[in-house]
């Protein structure tokens, strides 16, 4: 008899880590799907990915002390945390809507749909230039009637824009990138260099003394850094002063981190980063595929400079296949890979219907943290430098394999008022911040954020 879905999903993830199977005896999962209105097991995916990261922290604590803490995850709390940006309040009020007015789904001239992601000005301006139209939804809608959906997706991608044509599962399965994703595990962990065994530093939390450079933006990567900070890591976020940001997400995912600004296109500021690297345990980045390699900051190069480094990479569509260099965001991957079509078909609607949470982003963030902690365990056991790879598309493939919930769309949503018992309020660099607590409960080791969220560039680019 197969285990309940959340336990089954967790076991799938745990098998990829190489961490002790004994750890699974110390996990307690509460709740069942459907937890939100969806025909997909988004609650199980949220709970299992978050639980796996928490169990990895418990495993590191066992490695430090010989003691196993019990880990408890409530599915409703996990689902709320995987929508944490929706429930954020600043001084008691929601921050401005982060979505650009042009973002969303449009029908093209062939009757098919595309989804545009225009939250960053350069993406918006690139789409408008390609369409040759005004910055108005009606103008964009009219211009897209002159395009076929996949032709516009291709043209936009070739110009570095972020657009996805809506596909059914059958159409996605016929795409060569689908075969590339299906051939990969949900995430990968590989040794990329030799290094002596490095024991975990002394400390009173699972990740005490672990230094993390967080070079990521938007949701998935920053969620990874936030999760590592919740277990005691010293996380320094590095952002470029030249790149735009979404304030809501900076507030929500910045808890527990310090934040510095470095322009890595400048030699002197890249040299500052490399000085930080000498004392770094985890280097995590979510920039466009190949971008860090182009600057000489790829995994093998940095592992050669800092043996024992754990390098974590995030991409949209994986590191193999014809779309390996394609940019993307959660909403676009959902659209391209068939989820929006499946949900709209189940609802009897024509327009793309998104999942009720950015589950690909959030779950990928927890998988990045899971992989990073699994690599730390290996480094402390057998040594070596390690590379963890996670992609939104691999996470999506895993979610799809968890199956469908025929009556899932009938589940009630979770309102802001209903989420409030799962939130906490504390001062921040933006005012009084009300935000979702971490859903993991570790006996004797409560995850928490020791530092408040601060504006980007608030701190010097230096360790303590």
C-alpha cells in the first residue's frame, strides 16, 4: 500500500539527497489535499518540499550533536507560506500590487494564448518594441492578434524577453524540452572538485556558522536564502544596483538576511565578491543561465578558488535541452508546460488558469535549500566541492507526477484573515512587517529569523 501522498512526495525528494533514511522516522506531516482550489496536489508539494528542507536541517543537527529533533509540518501552514507574498502587510496595510498592468494572458491570431511577464521595465519595453504598440492592454491585445502564439514566444525569447505560449500536456510532452526535463531527477547534486572534509562549525542551531552568499532575485532563490537563515545561517544578499527589484518580494524574502550591493560588471566590485568567497560555505545564484559563467563566476571556477564550496544554481527550464538557456518565471513555466491549460479545462474555461500559488517558485526555493544542506552533510562526511541544480521546470515535472485531484477546484481558498494566525509582526527596515512564520517546527530548535528585512544595499559587502 502506497504511503499518503505527502509522505510519498517527501520520500521521493529524500531519496535524491543521500541523507540518512533514519531521518524520515522523525517527520510528522499533518493535513491533506486539496488545501487550495486546484486539481493538482499543490498542498502536498508545498508541504513535502518544505518538510524536506526542515528534515535536512534536523539531519545536520544530528550530525553536530548525535540527537534527532522531531520535525512537524502542517499542510495548511505550508500552503500559506508558499503564498507568503500574498499575506504581507506593512504597518498594517498591504503593499502595492507588484504586477505590471500589461502582465497576463492574451489571445493571439491563431486562437491560442500567450502569457507575458512584464514586471521588470526592460521586459515590458522589449515586448512593446517587438509588438510596435502602446503601453496599454488594449493595444497589446490588438497587436498580438497579428501573431501566432508560438511564433511570438520564439521571437520574444530570441530578444531576451519572457513570454510563454499556453500548451496542453499533450503539446508539452511532444516538445523536445519535455524529454530533456523528464530525463532529469527533480534536482541534481554532483561533486565538482576535491576538498578535505570540513566539519560543521560549532553553534547552537543547525546552520550556525554557515555563511551564504545569496545572489538571487524574485521568489525561488530568495526563498532558499530565507530558509537557510531560518535555521541559523549567516546570509548576505548581494544585488546589483543596476537591476530592478520588486519591493514586496524584497520585504517578504529578505527576513533573516543582510543586504549589500555590488555591480559585478565592475572589476573592483567583483574583487570584493571574491574576497567574500574565501569565507563562504554556500554560493547561491538565480541569474539567467550562463550569466555567471560569462563573468568567470561559474561553479567550477569558484570551487577552484574556494575548495569545499557548495554552489547552488537555479534556472527556469533546466540545464539540458534546447531551452536550457531560456529565461522564465513561475507563471510562464506553468503556462508553457500545460498546467494552466489543465486547470482551465477542468474549470470549463478558455483562458489560461494559473495554479493558486507560485508553487514552482516556492517549492524550488526549498529544494535549493535541501540540496545545499545535503551538500554540507557530504562535505562534512567525505569532503569535496558540490554543485546543486534546481529548475522550475524540474519542480513542475515532479508536481505533475504527484497526480490530479478531480474535485480539487471545489476546495475553498485561504483568505488573508484566515492566514493571520500563521503570521508574526516585527519591526523591519520598511516599517512594522506582518509576514508568514516559517511552517517547520523542530523540537528544541524553532526556526526563526534573527534579523529584520532591510532595503537592498543596506549593509556593507562584508562578513561580520
